[in-house]
C-alpha cells in the first residue's frame, strides 16, 4: 500500500509539459533566487575554479573576465529568455514543436537530454569524490578517463540514486531543496577560502593581490593544460550556461515566473556562484597544489576536506546535488517530450540511471570546461530560432509557429539553421583555429540569419494562407 501511495503521488505531479502554466501555479521571486543561487553555487564551482588555476589564468584576467562575462550572462537571461518565457508560459520543448515540428524536435530533445545527463553526471561524480574520503577511495587525476575502482562506482551510484529521487518529485521539490541547501553551502565556500589564505601567505588585505599573482593565478598552466587568457575567462563565464539563456532552455524554468524581471534573479547564481565561488575554489585548489607538491590528483571533495574538514566534504556532496537535481529535471522534461504518454517521473527515473552510469567516468569532470562549451554550442542554435520566430519573422511577413500552423512535422528552415550553424562552427574550429569557447557568439548570428533566409524561401513555396489560417 505504501508503494502504491508513492506511485500515486508521483503520478499526480503535473509539470504542465504540453500546456501553459496556470496563474495559480506561478511562483514568486524567492523561488528563483534560491534555485539560481543553489544551482550555480554548486558542484561545478569546485571544478571550474580549480581548472582556471590549472590553465594558468592570471589574477587580473580572472577577476575582470569573470565580472564582464557574468554581467553578460545575467543580461542574457533577463532580456532574451525571461520575457518570452512569461508570455508563452510553455516548456522549451513544447514551444519548439510548434516552430520546428515534432520530427526535428525529437532529435533536438534527444541531444538536449543526453547533454543534460552528462552535465548532471559530472556533478554526481564531484559529490562522489567527497563520499569516498572516509573509505580511502583512490581519487581520479587530471588524466583519468575511465573508472579507477569498484568503490568509485559504488560511491557514484549512491549519490545518483539520492539525486534522482529528489528530481522525480518535480520542480517544486527541486526548488525547495535548493532554497534549503544554498545558504549553508555559500557560507562554507567563502569561509574555507578565507580561512586558508594565511597558509598561502595572505595575512592582510594588502597582501592578497601579490599572493594571488604569485601563488594562485600565476599565469603558468599545469603540465598538459593550455594557456587561458582574459577572453577565455570572459566568454566562458558568459557562455557557461549558454544553453540555458541564449539557448532558451530556461524557458522551462521561467514559465513559472510572475514577471519577466525575475530573469535578473540569475545574478545570485552568477555572482555568488560563478564569480565568488570560482574565485574561492581556485584559492582552495592553489593551497592543495602547494601542500601536495603539485599533485595531478583532481578530486574536489579532497580539496574541500583539506581546507574545511568534514564541513567541506559535506558541502561538496550537497553542492553536487543542487546542480544535478535541476539538471536531471530538465533532462527528464526533454526526454519526456519524445515519449509524451509516459509520466515525467518515470522518464526522470530512467534519466537518472543513465546520468549515474555516465558519472562513473571521470572524463566528464576532467574535461568539464570543453564539455560545457560544446554542450552550449550544440543547443544554442535553437535559442536563436525561438528568438527570431517570436520577435522577427512577422516583420518579414512570415508566419511564426510555422510547423504547427502549416501542419508540418518538419520545418526545414529550422533544421537548416541548426545543421548549418553546427557545420559552420566545426569549420571555424578546424580550419580557422577558433577555440570552442568563442564559437557561441558568431554561431548565434549565423543561426538567426539562416533561419530568416530559409524561412522566406521555404514558406514562399508553401501555402502561407494555410499557415496563417
């Protein structure tokens, strides 16, 4: 009876996947402040901050690059994503069905769901590095791609199971979890970083900048790592969540917002998390390198434990959860749209299993910067398509929501924009040598231009009367 009760409760969770959010379900600013603070002051911060150190970023390039990049990220959420979200109040996936047609969206949702699984998997792996400390597990190093022990796999599955259970109960539980966990995590982050500064030679505020340049962000990359500049930092900070803002994935989140101005709530995540927490975790990693004689071991749990003891290790565990929870939730929504007859919680359960298996591979953590950039670029073109469809097409005398209105399963204009943008990005990377961190901005304009051009050709060959009826 108890099992049936749980299943009945899960079946009753309604995420309004294929209809606008009713007014009675809209949420206030607090929900978004807590969620963004929790999600972005989380497991990735224990990886990205140290990786900047490993890539030899200078102190100036880090501090200023993060400032500019995070401001641009907040503005992208506030002025691109949130206004469309509160007007349409539909998930990204349902909106894309109306624009692109079900055939194309199934492929997009598959790519989207898999990418979300891998991202959530990297955060489960981060938490597992803390779970494994009391058991003396051998931790991954910067060069590890495959699981290095059976104990590591067990630790990953424990974290993955707990994370999936929370995500299965829907957005409300994800939001509550983030609101409870975020304040405590933030305090641990900053307290640990401040506490270890004397061990690095900082005993007063006036000494910080000199030590930062000499011992933390000294401009010298670790062996086997490329050199990062101001531009790497700025564009990464802006596009670390490119899929969510410019790529419009957070339409699914902000559809619950009462006002579009709630888009600015992303600032809690960008500046508490992607600014101060990246700086704080970089400080902790610099101390770890100093104490370990530049060890190649890369385990966020161990780094935090060395700096803050048990509280640091627990912080890493919770931090991984608060990122993985909403990410698995998003992945579940993406994959649920492929099999709409399935309940979202069942899809989320399967998604959690796939995510946990992926988390067993340390490569997801070691190559996180490159993965995040690739993942954003793969999904970004659809964000450009939504923006153009919502604001621009009618000004050219073209129909929005063309696939729905024309009764087409595939909008070739959208397909062309997505595919050609990805090919153009590959050519810019391979032929022109442009690193993946810098492809998002030109890629957005390529996708927008192609969508407008091909829509004009494609819709002119079809019956626009039918499309607009």
